[in-house]
C-alpha cells in the first residue's frame, strides 16, 4: 500500500474544524479513521480501513468507520467511489494528482490512476460543442490489468444479444 508523502496532520485538523462547525464532537476514533484515509494514496474499502486500524491497535467498529467516512465525504476532503464491486472505496482529495481518472481491473480490483491532457481537451471540446458548462467529470475504464492478462484472465462476454431478429 502506498503511503502519501504529504503531511497529514493539517488535514486531520481541517476535518476537526469541519466537525466542530457541524457541532459534532472531535473524537479520537474519528481522528484515527481520518488519519488512515489521509495517510494513504490508495482507494480504500471499509474492510481495508478497518484492518489498517486493527494493525495500529485501534479497535473501531464498522458503524463508526462508516459514519466517519460519511462525514469525511460531506466535508469534501474525501471522495467516495463506487467501482461496481458491491462496496464503496474512499480516497482523500489532497492527492498529488488532483482531477485524475481511473482504470479498474475486473479481475483483481486494482485501481490505477491516470491523467491525460488530451482527454481533458477532448472533454472541453465536447462540452463546448453542446453549449455545456462542465462542473465535474468522472471517467472510469473497466477491463483487465496487464498482470491479470498475462496470468491468462479473460473478460466475460458482456451485454445481451439483440432479441430482435434481423433477417
Ligand atoms: Zn488485475
Ligand atoms: Zn483515484
């Protein structure tokens, strides 16, 4: 797991300030959850957050983790992703790569970040052509990562065959 090079204390304090503004208590448990999320550049699931906390000797229940993540998302310091795995993943928004997109491996679940200026220009052009003002965008590309492909994984056929006879 990659750890971030950015100092995390200021962000934990920022989250504390958000909690106080909402009239919510700044508890040690909430700070511990925030520290795990800010301390990682990965896209963490609740399970992963729970196990990191356990390794650090913090026994924090799932309900508290969920509630804290909810608050972190509302504070806009953390982004929530649904990559269609049946659970959510969380990443802090203080990343070295703001505004990045994701490649998601269907086989191992690996999430790879990328940024492409060409893609950015294309989006701007498409928006302009439609007289559209963009507020945010989300691009997720699903498939197989190189190691899974090399290991022989294949993608299952997707979608329906057209039920309409085309004679
Ligand atoms: Zn893979
Ligand atoms: Zn990401």
